[in-house]
């Protein structure tokens, strides 16, 4: 609900601003301004989306694509000692 209210607020501010400058700027300048703002919005969206996906995967910003691709997928890591598992099957991640 809060995200929708914020969206409507920003949309209203943009509409009011466009209404104010529409009488003073020619159509070509209005279209140039629209193209610049749309390009900035696309770049910001891509930045936020990539950060969101990295956060959902549990990766930090310092992880590079080379580190992710260069890791050995066949390596097996064991978690816990036999005393901690107490007879459970061995936990392995492949």
C-alpha cells in the first residue's frame, strides 16, 4: 500500500511539473527532456534490480562475476562433525 502511495505521489509531482513547463518549452525540448528522464529511470531500475537479485542470492557487491563463474561446482563441502550430527546422514553440498 505504501509503495502505491509513493508511486502516485511521484507521478502527481511529475504531472504538475510537466503542466507548468509545457507552456514555456517547445515540443522538441519537452521530448528531449522526456527522453533524458526515461533514460535515467531505466538506468536506475536496472541498478536497483541487479542489487535486489544479488541480495536475494546472498551475494555481496564485492563478489565479481569471475568469482562466481570460477568457483569449482564439483567441490563438496561438509558441514558439522560426526559428534554434532549424532548418527544423521552426512550433509554434503555438491
